[in-house]
C-alpha cells in the first residue's frame, strides 16, 4: 500500500506534468486593459529583445530584433530582422489578417500552414507549427504564443514551444514600439 507521503508526491508530480499540457483561455483576459489589436501595435518600427530557454529553464539563445509593421486595411506585413548574440541573423516576414472580431491568421515562409489566433482585452494568442533548427537538427514543434500589451507601448511575449504536447522550450520577448523615423 502507498504511504500518504508517496501518494501526495504522485499527485503533485501528476499535476506538474499535466499543467505543462494546458494553456490559459483567451477569454480569461476579457476586459483587461490596455486593449490590444495586432493592427495597432504592429504598425511602424518596433525594437525587441529576447531569450530562448530549454526545458530545464537554461537560456540557450539571446537576440535583439528590429521589426516594422504596415497594414492595408485588415491585411498586415510584419518584417522581423533578428540578430542573435552568437552572430547569426534571421529574417521572417509575416502576412497577417485581423478580422473585426479580433480573430487573427498569419503566414510566414518558415511557419507550416497558418498561424491561428485571437485577441481579447490586453492579450493576443497565436498557435502555429514550424520546423525549428537546433544544433544542426530540425524538429517539428508547436508554438503557443502569448502576448500582453503593457503601458508605454510595450508588449511582453511568452511562447511555449511544445513537442508531443510537452513544453520543450520557452521564448520570452520584450517588444517596444519606436517613434517613426523622421523624413
């Protein structure tokens, strides 16, 4: 028979394991402010700083990024230029569509299929799949990408990188809108 101490440990371990498989619901953020829309935040120049952590929480990658967003109606283009601290560079260009109800879809050359998401209150959530290169190997992973609009034109982005439903890494990015360059 299991002792209460062993049984309690199993319950805690089970909760920790399964908590890695769940995600908050976008409706959790109804009424939260400041209210975010992709079209409003991702317009003009944006500066970003980020880290990637492995499943143990160790920082494996650091980067800076410059982004520029532009919109034609409900269709947007977000150009992202990443400069990693190890000297590598990467460019990603998103094509985004934001419906009037806050639903968002997006495509990018390295995203498999379409990113699907929603805004509500101060939160924006996108889910998508991509092939991610790590140390010369490519892994197909799912991103559960959460962004929250803060004061002072800042967005905090937390993405959970999952494989087989388990979180294998996390991405944290701080983005701040910049004043447009004067002509």
